[in-house]
C-alpha cells in the first residue's frame, strides 16, 4: 500500500471512466467509505496520473474512447504487475468476464451495481497483499498469493482443517500441493503433532508396504532390525500421501483397510497396531479416469476424497508471479550483506515472467529465479537472464507508437520527479521551451502538482 493510501481509512483508488456523472457518483461512494480517490476521464490520463501518484487499486470502465479498459489493464500488468485492476462495464458477457479474470483482472463488475458490491470488491483487492508482513495466522505464513481463487481456496481450507475429514488435494505437478497439505495440518487441532509426508510415486511397489506399515527384524531380506512405519510416526498427527494416484493397485486394498479400521499389521508381525491419523492425499492424475481404467479402487477413492481442494495452475494466477518471484529472490539472498543483494527484477524481466505459461508451475518459477539470481552480477535481474533461464528466445516488440509514448511519459515524469515539479528546470534539462514542455505534459496527462513536495 502506498504511503498516501495508508493515511486514509482504506487506501488510494484510481477511478477511470469517461462518464462524468458516474465518475462523480462512484467517487462519492468511495470517499464516503474512507478511500482517497483520484478520478480521471481516460486510460491515457490514468497512465499519466500513476506516473506521479501511485494508487493501491484501479477501477476502470471497459468501453472508453481511445484506449479501452482492457488495453489499460494490459499496460498496467506490464508496468505495475502487483496493482489490482477492477473492470466495470454495462456491456458484460460471461466470456468477457472469464477472459478478463483469467488474464489477471481482479474482478469484473456489471453496471448497475450497488455500493455494497463495489465496496466489497475494492476491500478484497486492497486486502490481497502477500501474506508476508500481514497480520495473518501462522498456518498461512508460507503461502504467497494475491489471486482471488487462491484466497477463496484458503478460506475453504481453514474450514476443512477444523474437521477430521480426509482431504484430497488436486493440482498439476509443482503447483504447491504439499505446501497446502502442510497449511491444512498447521490450521488443524493436530498442529502440535507430527506431519509425515510420503511421495507414493518415489517408492518402489515392493517397498511401499514396509514404508507405511513398518516391519519386524527378519521379515525380509535386509530387514536387520525392527523399523517403525510412517503410519506410526504420524500417529495423532497428519499423514500426507503425495501422488496417491501412482499407488500400486495391489496395495490399495491394504491401505483402505488400515484407514477404515484405524489399525494395521507391520510386515512380519502377528499383532495389529492401532493408529489415529488424519489423511491428506494429493495427485495430479484424474482419478475418475484411473477408476474407469481399473487402476484405482473406487472404495479407496471415496475414503480419501471426503473433501477435495483444487489448486489452480500458475498460468491461471498470473498476478502471483511477480510476488512469488520477489519472495524466492529474497529467500535466496538471506544472509547476504545488504550491499551485495540484487534489487528485484527489471520491468522487462517481470514481463517475460508474466508471458511464460509455466508448465512446471511454482516449482519451475522457483528454479528460474534461482538460476537468474546465480547468474546476475548486480541487480535488478535483467530480462535476458530470465529468458535464458526459461530457454525462451522469443522477443516481444511493442508497436513503435506505444513504445515512443511510454518512453516520453516516463521521461517527463522522471524530469519532474528530479526537479520536484519545477517546469522551467525540467524544460531546460529536456532542451525544450516552457510552452513546448507544457504541451508535452498535456499530451501525456501529467500534472505538475503531483510532483511538487
């Protein structure tokens, strides 16, 4: 949140709408709720306003003369990826809303909307800061997100954690299923008991039973001592079975009985052992197809899937990419002297990260950030290192008119910032007379007052 936004009860909102009546009405509603409001009539004016005065959230009309709301959003996503944008329109269709939210728009409101709906969405947008530095419960401390679907998922997770229901976490590889399982355990009444994890795909089929149930000395070749299984280690706590869809069919019946009876027999033992564990499972596979193919037991499926939570892939939560990248970069630099730390990512590097589809999800992003960090001599991390890490040689070229306008606007804003809004000095530095300089400021909707102390 900006410093000016912190002074207000809620934050600072930039409103963009070419309808003066609606612009005034929405401004009054927001101001009555305690927000500071900057209201402008066009997307071009919004870009000029943001050059001199940061905002905490942008509300923009979709249909406007000149640059429309989605074009404004795309520019903001490149320049200020973390800035939440709410799009309002009287011409909404379901495809518009779906496409906009998938692109990273925070929300999509259809006119007419009531004050309560608008204020609720603005409050949600302002509250979607990363979990770091916020007064969040400990179980959420390791989860970095600004995505609405993820925030909703975390609300569901908190409710589910209070129960003893078995949970199945769905999601692509690398999307953070184990992180969610750990959060669920930390939010539950079992938080002070063990959390034990096993990747079913990483254990050979003939060793899986001994891994989970344990064995007695002499039960098999190489069993030279008694070994406690993971079920016993997780007693009173949570057992997390990752990639349960890869569990051998022959072992699934044994696991089902252990879950139903809460007891099992270690390999080579004659007596059963009682356990009390909460089971959380995860898979990237479609278990309904596996059941139809006879590769996964239907009765086990319903035992592990009392509640399911589905993690969106990273490409569907693009607003999280800059936040996660900064988080991973900061974590990699822990312990470094301050003067040796890399100062974030360049705007072009962020753009490259945002444009990638991330088939490996969050895990792949962490690897890319680490490689770029290792190869970066001094900050910020440039785009070429990110593209090298992505093995992505594609270059994105802006139309010349857009590139020239963006450069001019940023250049003028930099001059005014350097001179604290002194037009004569800024014009001198730019090699232009005052009249011409004022004409340039008007073209780019830059107000001198924004830059004065």
